[in-house]
């Protein structure tokens, strides 16, 4: 018996929860809410939660949903591509920095350094040539390793 009464009450509350509400301003300037639309007064239909009723967007068709999914996939593929390119650039920059550091270290450590002349023969570098090459390697290293 209690279950039947609870069921009837629940059904009665469910129908009142779906009832339409109307909001309007009366002649005294007061905001009035009613379940009946007033005659001759501009009123707005509001939902049961008390917010202004906004027309629901029609559900998207399968084609529109498919287009949205394709758009999302393309955008994420572009982001992944850009991230990959940025990673490649950073890796190349790190490699260039390591190479230029190595070159600079070679000229800084000193010792006998050889070069190849125009005829393809190897000959030792003079002190002034080593100093010029060291300075050039330093500039290249600073350029390649700056962040």
C-alpha cells in the first residue's frame, strides 16, 4: 500500500516538474512567474530550473558528427606534426652545439693540427692559423649553443 502511494506521488511530481513556466513584468514593474502565458503581455518561456528557455540546438546528423570528428583528427595530426618538427629542430640544434664545442676544444687544447692545402697535401697549421680557427670555432659555438 505504501509503495502504491509513493508511486502515485512520484508520478504527480514528475508531471509538475515538466510544466512550462512563463516570466513577464506586470504593469507595476514586478517580475511575475506563472504556468499560464499572460494575455497581451510579452512573456518569456523559462524551463523548470528557472533559467530562460533557449531553443535547443537540433541534434547533429551523422554526417555533421563525422565532419566534426575529421576536423578534430586533422587538428590533432597537425599538432603532432608541429611537435615532431620542433623536436627535430631541437635535436639538430643540440647536435650542432656538440659539434661546434668539439671543434672549439680541438683548437683550444693545442698540439699539432694539420690542414689540407689546395693540392690535397697535409701540412701543419701555423700558430696564427690556429688562433684564427680557434676564434672562428668560438663564435660558431656561441651561435650554435645560445638558447
